[in-house]
C-alpha cells in the first residue's frame, strides 16, 4: 500500500479514535446507526456508543450532500427492511411501521446534524477533479467521498469492504487520507 493511509479494523483490538480526529463517515455506517434492521446496526451502534457518544475526546465527524442524499434515498425506499426481509422470510411489517422507522431515522439524522455531531463538508474544485480520475475505480459516489477525505487530509469510516479494498488499491491517489476505519462482514448480524 502506498501513501499514508492506515487501515484500522474498528472491532479488533480497537481502543478508539485519535483525539480531535477528523473523520468522514460513509453512508453505510450512518444507515446502520439509524436503522435497527441493517445488518451492521449492532456493531456500528457499539462503535458509536463506546467511542463517539460516550467519549471525552473531541471528534469531528463529517458527511457531505452526496452521503446525505444516498442516506435519505436508502431510508425512504426501505432498503434495510428489504434486505432484512430477504434473510428473514417470516418477517412482516406494516406500512405504518415502515413510515415510523423512516421518520425516526430522518429525525435522528437531523438531530445529529443540528447538534453538530455531523458536520457538512463541502466539495471543491480539487476534490471534483480528483473524483473524475477515480470514479471508475471506486464508483461515482464513493469517489466523491474518498476524494473529499483525501483533499481535506482526514480519516474515513466505512463498512463497505469493496470500497476499502478499492481505496487500498488506489492508495497512491489517496495519499492524504489518514486512517481508513472499517470492519469485516463477520460482524454483521445476518
């Protein structure tokens, strides 16, 4: 691996984030945090409970409009419930229950933004140009997020293992990302 990026599994011997660390939080992490039916919910909730919400050290967690757009789209179209239903064929849920889950997820996201737990990070010309160089290797949305973290020289938190591998393969183009926090699928609940 070229560059300065350090790959860190947040489940194996993890003792926490660096003090005052800046971290871009990927869509899948937030979706898991906000929706109890997501297969990553338990491990991501534990991470946030132990190292974000109950942490005396200041962390700066970022999202961008692309992540917010992906997140609201996945929440509103019920993807976590669909994925859960595939793995749990006897699962049933009413439209009213789905609406409550959606509303609670959106309200929780709004609260995280309102309380400055999630800070909005804007794109710029440099990150936009870099995204155009990496969209084939990372995928369009993932390239936006990875290049923003790179341009700002911050860390990246994800549960997307394909993205982790693609970022490692392109570490020479993402040399300013500090830490790449991830975990393995063994920590999914289904």
